[in-house]
């Protein structure tokens, strides 16, 4: 009995050590990625443009409730005065969402609820999407891309920062597959700290690191209100406001994060959010998006 127990403990320890060895290169890499962050004056000046977007909306593709809270999988649709759209993240089609949610069910989560792929929900409006970008390259953010590109008469351009394009790890290579099979062309943003997205005035990209090597923040201003989409630096808005880290096992074993960097980013995001008419929204917190007044497609698209 004792010998059997020792064998099980030894096997468990060996599995943990093997997992740690597998993640070490990704942990080393992410800790080296600490791009400069703009101060508010830089960000405010870059957002101050008269021809920026006029509306935004959330397109929810799936949502799942667990002991960790509600996790949504939306895309954020921006619209310019001439009717052109830009999409931040693409969520997942139903079959991909079901596959993504099944492991969470083993941990006690409710079955995932799906609402349809972004391309399906947009219908004929999908042709108005001329630009697409990702807060990071995890497949729950990228899997909706091929369906969008396939549905368009003229495929949209996918914009990426240089870090997102060039610095990958084993978690982002999975999400990159959607970009590789999609028919949409890609373009790299080459500016420094604050990266304007060409052709879409008022839309800014900022490299973050922390969660993945290519994690990227997007910021826009509509009617004097600044919206900041921070990706998965945190899974919910409350963690920004209270500076709460993710569970250690998640940042160590599930997704190798630079925890010192994510702490810096949480503090920076909180200070941005404290400014008047500025709202920071993590990618999965659809409840916070709704509470902040972010409309659901297609109600607010002008």
C-alpha cells in the first residue's frame, strides 16, 4: 500500500516536473518582452482625431459560466462615418466554441452557450469589415477569422504588431493556424509605442506583452469617451480595479505569463480607467461591457 502510494506520488511529481520543463522556454521568452507604455498625454493626443469611428458594438459568439465567473468570447465591431467596419477579435464559430468549452466542463463549468459565428451574425454586413486585428493569438480569439474571410467578396486586411507577428510560443501557434488558413492578407504595424492602424483614423494599437508575447491593446474614442480593449491581461474588469492576479497555476502551467509584467499592466490600466470618460474592458468580460453601455450588434451601428 505504502509502496503504491509512493509510486503515485513519484509519478505525479514527474508529470509536474515534465510540464514545468516544457513551459520554461515560454516563461523565459515572455519575461523578456516589456515594450514601452505610453503615458496618458501620448495616448490622448493620438486619440484626438475628428474623423475617428462613430460607433462600436459587441458581437458575442459564446459564453460559459464557471466557478471563476462568466467568460465571454466576443468580437468588437467599430464603424467609421463612411460605413467601414473594423473588428477586434473574432470569437469562435459554434463547433470550435463547443470544443473549447468541453475541458472547462471537466472543471465544473456549465456547458458553453453559443450564439453563432461573427460572419453569420453580420450577414451581408460582413463585406463592410475592411480591417481585423487581435488582442492576442489564442484560438478562442482567432478561430472566427477564416469564416469571415471566406464570406467576403474582398477579404479584409489583418493588422498585427511586429511582436505579435514574430514572437510566438506554443499557445499562440495554435491560434496562428486560423490566420494561416484564412484568405485575408496581413499587414504589420511598424510604428513605435503608439501604433495608428492605417486607413482607420483614431484606432490605436499598443504592444503589451505579459499574457502572450504578442498581446496588444486597442484604443478608440467615440463621442469624447475613450474605450480601451486590454485583451486577456486580466479575465475580468474587477481584477484591474483591485489589482488581482490570475491564479498561480494558470500563469505557471496553463498559459505561461510574465507575472511581473502583468502586475505593471494592471496598475497602468487601472490608472487609465480612473480618468474621466475612459473605460478599460478585458476581452472576456462581456458582463462589464454591457454594464459600461457597450451595445450589442446591430443595435448601435450607424
